[in-house]
C-alpha cells in the first residue's frame, strides 16, 4: 500500500468537499456516508503523514489505523450516530481488532460535535419543517419558562363556539388554540386546520342539544354583545347631534 503525500491527499479531499457541497446544495441524490468516509480517511492520512515526518518512521511501517478512525469519526460527527457507525466501519474495514479505539474515537467525535452544532440530519429535519418533538429541551431553551415565550393575549375557543370566536382564531397567526369548557377550564387544544375543515364543511352544532346552563350562558353572551352594539350606536348618534 503506497503512502500518498499530504498535498495529494489534501487536494483530493478538497475536490470531494467541493463536489459534495455542490451536489448537496442542488438537492441531487447523493449519500453522506461515502463523503464522510473519504473525507475522514483523508484527514487520517494527513495525520499519519505528519506523524511519520515528525518521528522519522519508515514508510513501510505505517499503520492504517488513523484512516479507519478518521473515517469513523467523521461519520459520527456528521450524523451523530455511534454504535451503528462503529459496526459499519468495522465490517467495511474488516478490522474488528480496532473496536475499542474506534468506539472511543466515535464517542469523542459525537460529544465534540454535539457541543458545537447540530447534526446534518437535524438540519435537514428543520429545513423540511417536519413536526419532530425531541425528548429533551435544546440547550438554549433549557432554563426558559413557558411564560417567557407565550403570547400575552391568548386567543381561545370554547367547546360550543360562536362564529366570531372562530373568525378571530382563523385571522390570527397562531396554528392552534386552547379550548375552554363552559366553566372556563382548559380541556384541550385544537389546530387551525381543523377549524378550517369544520367551517368549510359547515359542521355546525345543533342548538337543540345544548344544556340549560350552556343556553343560559350563550344567551348572556348574546345580550352583552347586543348591549355593546346598542351603546356604540347611541354614541354615534350623540356624536352626530353634537356636530
């Protein structure tokens, strides 16, 4: 096995990185595993060349360990996988005697990557706006409270809602709304798309099935609205008279 020079392997790695960025940015079907393996192996080869030059080791006595470790570490830092990357590289390199150093290198690469940035798969999920809920909070929001990020004027709907409530909810920028029962207690959450479907299909509630308490409350709400409308009309008339 011939030892490639640092300049040659560096040029080779730069070409691979350039073409990988071009194909990835153009949404061309390509694999991230091959790119990570080749780039990591190139980094391992540069390390091996540096070690040989510093310690004066004969070229025929160098080891392929840095190449395999570099490929596995690059894959782990890119995808944030651990055991699967180790098993994959052990089978690909047919070097099961490297299991312990490879596990150590893979976990170190994963820890360093997690402390610096998100994985490539996490970025893809965020770019695609996929609704994935993690089991743990991100570091930047770990100490935040719900009151710090919630809106002050909450738009809610009741279990038996009138069209003015639905209209107000649909005109807002929110994507879901809390649902309150007749006693004003929170009983659930309804997405905006469900409200759109219900209104487009005219799934109205049958008022004859309302309970007496619900009817009384609905009547009081209508009376309040009517009183407000009467007061507004009276103010308009008074303004006209003053003019």
